[in-house]
């Protein structure tokens, strides 16, 4: 029941108690993390954090941290990074599937990366399609859909929502606003255990 929230500017993470709504800063996060853009909690209570390293929007880079022992005795460890020449460009969100694989969206690369439960075997798992001519897709929000064993991906530039199956990374468009007026600018997404998308 603990709620975690974080700062994009300082990298600080706080835990909000479900018992009395008290707020506790996680020790070490302010000094270690640079710019938090996404967080997810694993089945065992491990906290996974996407860090863009720098809140200056002109900067590029990022990493994923794993925090165990939160909120009382947090241990912050490096978890995953992209090991090609480009690395993370603009990592945005994170989610886990039922097997514990970790997915990270990178809107700068237009990709969703998948890492094994131990942070190894990073691969460009899914590339967002060009839904609006002459624009670069920007996948950002991620959530696991347990009903379809799929990852729901939002794209803030294309104003689209995709369902990508875990087994074969096949994506289908479940909503496309496109370039019409009144674009929603999707940024985040959540999925209930029953498969309802918010």
C-alpha cells in the first residue's frame, strides 16, 4: 500500500505511508539519482527507477536503478542501461511483466527496451510505428496488461495507444487520435487487473 513519488528536478524519492499518510524521503536518492521520470514496483516490493540523469531537456542519457529495502532501509543499485554507442536518449517510463522482465520506454529512440529480471540481456524489444507523417514516434507511458499478457504503450506525439504482446512483440493500435484537433498528448497509462486502461 505504500505510494512512491519522485522529483524530476532533484531525483529525490519519497514514500507515503498507507497508515497515516506520513511522507518519508528515501535515504540516498537525492544524492544518487538525477532526474526521475518513471517508477515501478515488482511483486517482491523492489522499486525500479528510470533516471534521465539531468533535468535539462537538452541533455540525453539515462539509467535504471533498483532499490531494495525501501522505504525503511533502501539499498540503491545500478540495474540496467543500454550498452550501444547511443545509450538511453530520453528514457521515460518503466513496467514489469508477469515473469519479472523489465520494460523501459525511450521516447528519444522511439523504442521500448526489455531487460531480464536481473537487468541483463537488454534488447530493443519494440519500435513505435510512424502514425503521423513526418513525425518521430515518442513512446512514453507503459503498463502491463495481465489479461492479454501484453504491454500497453502510449505515444505522446502520435496520440496513440498500442497493445504489444509480451511473447512476440506484435503491436496493435487500440486508439489513434492522430493529427486531429484536440490531441490528448498521452503521457502515462495504468491497467487494472481486469484489463481496463486508464
